[in-house]
C-alpha cells in the first residue's frame, strides 16, 4: 500500500498576502477513542469467521468503519451536557417538550411521536396507513422502508429519475422523483390502495443523492391533485437542504433551516431516523400535520414503542436529539461534513477508482460493476469488493446491490438492481481527512490488483427478508 503526500503543497506566491481562506471544521476534538490497526493475516481469518458478511465482524476487527453514518456520529459537548439534564419522567417529561419545541421549530409539523429509530417510525406509521394489496410509490425506498411495506403484503414502486442509474450523468438532483412515472402509478391504481407517496431526501439507495425543491413541489402538487398523502423519509433532510442551497437556483442566500421548513411545508408527515442528520446515537420520530393521523398512530406507538411522551427513548436521548437537530442544520457543520465526503470521492477518482458522481451527501459509492467487470452478478461483485477492501486495509463498507435487493417476494428470484455498489458512509464528526487518505489508498491498492480477483461469493444461507444483515456467504 502506498501513501503519496498529494496534500502537501508549497505556497510560494501569495500576492499581497491576500488569499481566500479554505473552510475548516467548526469544532475541535475534546476526547478521542483508540482504534486498533490490524494486519492482513488477522483480517483474512476474521472475515472467514464472519462468513464474509461484514455485519458479523466485531468493531475491534475494523480499523476505519464506514459501514454506516447511522448512529455513528460524535455527539458534541452540548449534546452530552443536555444528556445530564434529561428528565426521565414516564409521562410529560421536560425532555419531551424540549424535543417538541425543536421539531416544531425546524420542521413546522405540529404533532410528533418519538420512536427508538427510523424503522420504528415506519412500523408505527405504516401500521395505520398501509394494508395488503396497497402500492406505495416513491424514489428508491430505503431497505427497511421497503421491508415494512412488503411485510404488509403491499408493493413499493420505484419512480426515481433515470439519471439516478446513469453513473456518468452529472445531474445535480439524481434523487428526484420522475413525476411522469409517479403520475402513471397514481392513475393506474385505485386511489384507496395508495396510502401515500414516500419521498426520501436525500435518496440513500441511489447514492445519497438530493431531491430538488422544485421536485418536492411537483410531487406535492401531484399528491394534492390525486388526494394522496406525501410523506418525507427525512433521515438526511439537512444534507438535502445543503444541496438545495448550494445547487438550486434561488436558494443560495437562504438559511438551511428555512430551506428545511420549506421542504416540509409541502408534505403531510415525515419519518425520521435521527441517527443521521440529528447526530445522535439512537432515536427517531414521526411528525404529522393531521391531528387525526397522529391520534391513530399514537395507539401503535404506545404498543410498539412506549408512551406518547417518550416512545422508545429515554429523556436524555430526547434532550440530545433536540440539541442535535439544531447542530445538524448548521451550515458550517454541513459544509465541512459534505466536503469531507467530497474529499474522499475526489481522492478515489484521482486513483482511477470508478465512483458514483456527483458524490453523495453522506457517502462515496464505488461502482462494483466497473471495478470488477469480470465477476458475474450471481457472485455478488459489490459484496466481493467490500470484503477485499476490508482484507486490504481493515476498512468496512457495505454492499448496496444484489444482496441488499433481496429476492422478489412473489417469484423468490434474486433481484439484480442496475446499481451494484459499495457504499463508504462517513460518520459525522468522527474521522479526519488523513483517515480519508488511508481509505482512498486502500481502495486504490485493491484496484491495482483487481485483475487477480477472478471469483466472488455465493450464498450458503439467508433470511427471507432483509437478508444482507445476516446472510452466510462462502467463496464461489
Ligand atoms: C433513508 C433511510 N430511511 C430510513 C432508515 C432507517 O432508519 P434506522 O436505521 O434508524 O431504523 C435509514 C437508515 O439507514 C435510511 O437511510
């Protein structure tokens, strides 16, 4: 493995001492956590013991963990101190009201229910609105979202724009909903079988790509025209707002929180995995505009999560979440976060590694089909590449491809999505740019020896749904 110091440049010609200062992280480190840098032979043994499933590795066996940006962020001193003042009353705690105030302020939704994480929000909400035979159109539903829809014998219909699967397209809003595809679904299904349109912003499944405000408005207009609710899966709403600010005409001078409030103003409800843009280690919520829907969901929340004023969270968790919602919508934080992801993507590209562009908000996605063109889809090229990257440098990414796509619930045949990718998700406020250099160099080393990776992996056993979490694999 090699580490060229491309970052060191001698500045010899600063005219009149005037230069544009670069951005820098708006925080400094107060506490550190040791990480173990293993060697290759250790990793070869560990990955075999883990059945070539990266979810089975122990965290100490990973040097740089880019498995997910979910719940892996570093909380601030303010969040930790708000934890100390958490109110653990079963009902009516002040922490609940702190959170309510923050959600009202940032989203504009008047009702909310806390849940322990995003999928719990989906479970509660879909228990009210999704029934057998329904269809739920959206833009590449996240796997747990799709899982909760399919578990209820309903169908998730993907209406994402075609540019999302064109890896070379520079479309700045590849996460958008194709409104022609969406209207076709709305026209060709009985409206009482469409409980909602589900818009995910940013769109994780197609590479953390943003949805434009214009698109959100168009989708909202269609939702109103057909009398269908619009729900936003908001796990990364703040990163989406950053992209709207920096890429969409008319938003350059607007504040991130104003942009977020405008996004939500077009929707009827939102589900939130707070483990992403609210920078907490656990937490979620559902927020609603309709009082009646809120009341219906309350019953399920009490059954599955907990009483209305804590719903699966402790008071201290709710306090940290309330603080995190403000920190996660701060422009200078978002700039440093998204530009760190961009830095990693740019380094990779510099080494010739095929990556999805534009780079996503939370992750760099490697195109496994172009990286390992000789591997057949049945041998799971993206999972094979993720395993190789782990063996090479102790870097843990995740497969977003055929394994994650599961089998078709009716035919039980493997689904092979157009995008077969390895996602390297960057935790918030955790790793330095030096860690990013290391990740890029490790990937480049695998890329150099790609011709020698001539076989992939096969499934030995799998769960009937969401198999990638627990699948047992062997060498093909
Ligand atoms: C877009 C999106 N929606 C929903 C979820 C589910 O959230 P959680 O992991 O908190 O259950 C995730 C998690 O990664 C996600 O990325």
